[in-house]
């Protein structure tokens, strides 16, 4: 495969997934709809991977506490969304989560655990609310919620796994580079480029 073919294939994959993000097209159960919602939207993917990545960068106990705080608080945001309780600037909050979490990784910010948990929890409210407001009413809300919480946990695990690169000599540079990519994707959503 040539570089041109590879670039074309990657572009098609990226832009087609963005076009179908959050639609639930072809998904026929509450669990599946909830599971695929965060995975099909890059704005959610980068933030959720960043939570695991930042937790891994901070080390124990943050490596496990942040990925627990996020889905717990996200579930509260989801319940608010399903109940129709409005939260202002949800999409801005989601985009900012990628920017802020990415920059925290880039600059290797070693925040105290409680501050890190508050930051992650605030962003989790926005992500959960988006999941809740986009809940397809023909499905079971509990199955949908379980689906988006499990998918979120898996995305956190991907971030944690990537964060283990810090154990290598050049790993911290790769992790910080990952943070830069996350921040750029978040900025793309924030400024409407993506």
C-alpha cells in the first residue's frame, strides 16, 4: 500500500466515523446504543482516553481513582440528560475536556488527587449529559447507561495502557505527545474544525 493510498484510507475512516458519530444508526438495543455512543464520537474518545492517560501519568492511586470517578459522575450527568434537566454549554464542556486534559498531560501537571478528581468529575458531567440527552427513547435507559459506562471504562483502560509507556526511557515523551494530540482534537471540536 502506498502512502497516498494509506492517507486516503485513513481520511475516509476518520471522516466517515465523524459523520456517523452519535446517530445510533443500525443499533437495535439500549446497551449497544449506549456502548457505541462514546466510541463513535472522537470528542468523547479523546477525553476518556485522556482520563486514563493522565491517571497513569499521575500514578497510584490516581491511575485507578480517576477512571472510577469519571463514569460515576458521568452517570449522574446522564441521568440529568435523560430527565431533561438542562446544563449550559455541554458541547463546549466536552470539547474543553479534551483541550484541558490533553494540556495537563503535555505539561506533566502533577495535581493533588482531589483536584484531579474534581477536574475529571466536572468534565464527566458534560459527557454524561450528552449521552443522556441523546438517549434513544425506544430503548431501556438502564441498558443504555450500562453500555455507555462500560465503553467509557474501556476507553479509560486504553489510556492507562498507553500511560504505562512512561516506564520506558522515551515513554514520557510519547505520553506527552499523546496529550498534545488529545488537546488538538479537543481544540478542533471547540473551534468547529472537526
